[in-house]
């Protein structure tokens, strides 16, 4: 899989696909589950992750993208602003953002594509905290992989050839570096996503040659 042509609608399709599975899941969980720790985001609860995600999308929808937005300090302020909200209000805001942000991300010409990918990864963080199977998978996975390929290319990340157990076509991630042959990954898509997102992975479930795990983190 390669993505030589930018598809401005791709982030919106990812958000819509994720909305349709995540929001019903959230509405089915008791309030106590929102207080569970999100292991992928040290110091944050599930509710904190969701508040961060809903706030980020609302900023896009409302055009509030001032300097310093999405910094750790800005994220903490966004979460604190929602401290008195009910969990249902946070979920409602998240649903609105996942519904309305896609066209605005498309208009940004690629500058906000990574935000949609980050939202999808955070949805995986929430499912992981809930103990749901296939946390970093589901119907949005093909869109997420396409965005991941594009992000690693644009950031001139290290080259990597991924042979995925659950995808027919290999992925070619990162930039072409003449003096460096591509690293090789063999395993499933979810583990690849975890590696690129800097999330914990189980040892022995994949093969990686020519690169260290920490080199793959594209969000770091």
C-alpha cells in the first residue's frame, strides 16, 4: 500500500467509521468505567482521554486553533474545562466532533490529518482500558493504515516494509533513504499501529528487523 496522492476525505471517513462503533460502546458502559486508568496515557483516565479527544475535535469544528493548541498544557486545560461535565456530555461532544470535523479537516489540506489518526488511536486506548478485544482494529483500520503510511512519508520517517498477517498488500512506510535499506516487519496490523503510536506491545508476537521499536514512534 502506498499513498502518493493525498485523499482529503480519508480522515473524515476514519472518524465516521470510528464514531459508529465507539459511541455505542461508550453509551453502554457504566460511569465507573470512565474512571478506569488509560494505561497507554499515563496519568489519564478513560474520561480524560475522551475529554481530550472531544475537545480537540470541537476546536477544529469551532475554528479555535490558536498557537500552542494541542500542547500538553493546552490538553490539560481542555480536560480541566470539562471537569464538571457528566460523562454523557463528554460523549455527546465527542459524537458531534467525529461527525462534523471531517469536512473541516479536509479543507485544511493535510495539516490536520494526523489529528484524525490520533483520535482513532485514542479510541483504541479506551477499548484497551475496557479490556475490549481488537482494541486497535475494527472498521476504521484500513483508513488508519492509509493515514499512517502517509504520515510516515510526509515526516520522512525511517523506511519500513510491513508484511501484515491480516492485510493482503504489504505496506511501505516512511521515506526512501538510498543509504538505508527498509526495515522489515512481520506481524498483525494492530501491533504495527501500537509500535508507531508508542503503545505497549506483547513480546514475541511479531518480527522487526533493521530498526528498534522506539524508532518507529511517529507521535513522539
